C-alpha cells in the first residue's frame, strides 16, 4: 500500500458539487481562516473507511497525504497517524508519529484537522513525555492552528481526570482575538466541567466577567438554564 494508491482511491470518490459547499463552510474565500484550501467533496465517514482499508500505510508514507493541498487527503493522512499511534507497539513508533506531527503541523491547518488529531497524538504523548516548553511555544504562537493544537491536546488529560493543563491554557488564551480559539477553550472547559463541575465553577467565578462571550457560552452550555443565566448576567453586568 502507498500514499499514491490511497490518493487515487480518494480522488475516485470526489464530488465537485459537494466540494463547493465544503469550501463555503470552511471559509476558503479571501480573508477566510482557510483561504486557498482545496476540497474534493468527500464525506468524513468515507475518508475514515479509506483509513481502515489502507491500514498498512506506514507513518512515513502517510506524510505524502498530510503534505497534500487537498483537505481530505490531509485529513486521511492525519487519521492514518492517529490509527498507527493507537496501535503502536513501542514508544519508538509513537515518538516517530508525534515527531512527524509536530514537524509537519503547518499542514494541520483547519479546525477539523486539529480536532481529529491533536488530543489523540500529542495528548497521550505529552502525558508520557511532558514537554512544557513546546506546549507553551504552541500556545504563544502567532499561528492560530498552533494555538488550537495546544488547546485540543489537553482533551486527553481531561478525559483521564487531569484538567490542570486545560485550566492553565484557557487562562493564558483569555485575551486571544480569534473566535476559533474562543470556541476551543470554551469547549474544553465544558468537557472539564462535565467530569468535575466544580472545576468549571471555580474557573467561572474567577474569570467569567473577562471571558470572551463565545468562550463563556461554550463553557456553560451543559449547565442548567438558571445557572447559565447567572454567569451570562455576570458577564453582561461587568
């Protein structure tokens, strides 16, 4: 199996009409966050089916997909890395994949690509091999996708009862100007709160009046309506 074969498999399933809708949804127009991205028009479940079919593709070969200008090919390559990371039999294999991911993260350049991969590769890798300096370099990066990678990587810890990194990064990105970071930080806080509501309430008690509105709304989405109103009113009356 090769990346070229997987690429041909994907392109045989292209749907130009669907691609137009995807391009609009992912804001590829001038000035959009995904300006110049290109779509084949392939549904995500079909991409995942291809990943299962081409499971023999080794991580270094999957780089041929990650480097593609086509969005669905990059997604396919990243999902191949996720699958290989989860099935890896050694730390050396996991290190290779995490290193490839970081070295080529310029290609992880849309929210769905980040959200499908960061917490499944960097999250567990950094849990076993902490890299605080690199984590904070990504958090401070001028590249929005680096910052989103840092945020989403904390999802692994949240799922395993370790929300501290999530809380720290959400505090650090409170003043971020981009809506996609507001959504990501709010989402992670909500997930932390789903598992430990007091973690979320402590964060809100300290920061609700300063949080961007989108971040706040995402964070409190699963709270009961009366409590949501309390926090929204606090923000409104700041």
